[in-house]
C-alpha cells in the first residue's frame, strides 16, 4: 500500500512538472521582442466620419500611417463627433499558435458651460471633465496552426462613438492601449498591454462643409479653442479668440508663424487659402483673412457665415478737379497724375482736419504703396493681425464676415453686433477719395467723410 502511494505521488509530481513546463514555455512565447506594433492607421468608420486633413505647406492630404515605430512618426487625424473610430494596426510577430489582439482607449475630454453667476451676474465659464472609453473588438490571428505569416493586421471599429462634443487631443494626445492574449479554446485569455501609442486627434462639432478647406491650421484653431462647446454661436466666438483685437495673433500650427495683415506692401493676393497657408511669410489682405476664418468655422460643420463687402461710393470727377484747381492753381489739374483711379476709403485714425478748410486735399508723407509706418499723416491707425501697428489704411474695398448679428472683421480683429453704419463709424474716417501725385508729392483727395449713423459705403 505504501509503495502504491509513493508511486502515485511520484506520478503526480511528474505530471505537475510537465504542466508547469508547458505553461512556462507558453508564457515564454510572449517575448516582447518577438511581438511588435509597427504602424497605426485611422480610416472612415461610416459615412461622414473620418476627416482627411490637408497639409499647410502643399495642400496634399496627410497619408497613412498616422503612427509608425520608425522614429515614432505621428500624424494628425480627425473625426466628426458622434463617430466611431476605425483603427488598423500592423503587428510583426513570431507566434505560431493562435493569439488575440484588441485595442482600448481610456482618456478624458472636457465640456464647457457658460452661465451668469448668481452673485456677480457676470458671464462665467466652467469646465467639466468627461471620461472617454472606447473599446474595440478582439481579433484572432493564426487560426490555422500551420500558418507561417509573421504579419498580423488588426482592423476594427470601436464599439462606442466619440463624445458628441467638439474636442481635440492635439495637446493631451489620444492614447491607444494595444493588448494581446493567448487563445483559450477559441476565446481570448487574459489580455495584457504590450504597447501604448499616442495620437494627434481632432474631433469636430459636425462633419466639415467643404473638405477642400480642411487644413492642419484651420482644423487646429477651431478644435483647440472651441473644444468642449456644443452651441454653434459659442463655437464661432471661441474660434475667434486668436483673431480678436486684444490678441491679433492667429498662428500656423506647424511652425507657430503668426499671420500678418498688410505688414509688407509686397503682399500679393493669393488664388487660394492653400497659397496663403503655405507662404513662407504669411502676410495677407482682407480676403485671405476672411477665407481663413470662414474655413475655420466651416471645418466644424457650421454654416451661416456670410461675406460682407465694403466699397466706396462713386465720386463726381468735376468735384475732384475743382478742389485740385483751388489748391494748386488753374493749370494744376493738367499736371496731376492719379496714382490709381480706384476710389478709396480711409481707416481711422487720420487727422483729416489737416486738410485745407476750403477743399479736401490731404498730403501724404511719402509714396503710399511703400508702406512705411508713417506714410499717412495723422495718428497711428487701427492695428491689424500679427499686431501690425499701422497697416495700409487706404482701401479700394474691404471684406469682413457676419455670423448671426455679429460682424467679424478678421483683418483687424473687430467683432461687434453691428450693421454697415456701425462698422463704418467704428472703423472709417473717410468713405471715398483718390490718391494722386503732383509736383513729386503724393496727396489724398477726400471725396466724402464718414457720416455718423449713416451707411455710406456700398456692397
């Protein structure tokens, strides 16, 4: 009896050692050096979900992969809120047995609320943290035990959708945990994380209105300044932040270069928003700044932004001739050279009272289009984007934007509940005039001063 007991005990020990050896060998097969994630790509999960982003420097679409272990390459991706994420991960491995892979996202986003404080009765903003968890289905590989492929492609769509809130993970990153497990009779065993990748991810309020204007900078400005907001008017106003006259510093996302308004008189009119964004020195005019801010808003799927154009009223030529004759003598009109026959209005603050009381001739300090800081007599004018102290202030036309009751002028950072008359009162000294040269000096003939409370300009 004792011999039988000893024999059974020995057999049990040998059996236990064998099982332990199998488990140990199985665990040893999970060598991190033999199981590597090499690429991650984001793809459309449904209609109007994934948003292709254009590069600022060449207007080409950012192509996958969005993450690579070759130098830890990271590229921005974007989805409209309410969308699931479709992720593709490429895994290099030496496993011959079946194994499982799954992805998981655990992070936070924010929602912002604005309300009137019950004590101070002032508008107050609060920010609430909201947990975000996205799980992806587990996927089995090497189901055929004779399979020799060493490349597994995980391709799954998240079970949950992104919060229906506009946000961005550009600064805080969107982390994806990549997990693996052994096979347990056709089901995954316990998962363990073998890699965490961080991604630059934007989430827009809605799907963009025009994909051909979704650039790195436009989607970044909108998503980063207005994240956590779900009221369209508030999104537009928050996205306006870097353009506001108290800031005047919208920047290109890649290199941080600030966009400037008429800093250099060599500023040329670009044919597209892409031309503006790709320029080494992004100095621009009103139409380009209007296109820039309109694109930022429309990237968020918000419509209703409209252009408003300001043009001077036409001027009777005989009045110009009479004033020149009165100022310089009866034959002067024959020697006057119009710098341009384009009628212009003058931005504040010109000392228009310096003009002769009997006519409307106003001497300029130098050749106008050289754009020196003091080219026009009078006080320094209204600053422009990039904190350009005294940009060109004689214009043949000007473009601004309206959204609802608010008039936004992206060139000067002006925003106000205003109509054409209010805008003119706040920004213009004159509403018409001509630039001319006489006796090697330059002058501005004031055709019409701005009349307070009256809409003097035309569309």
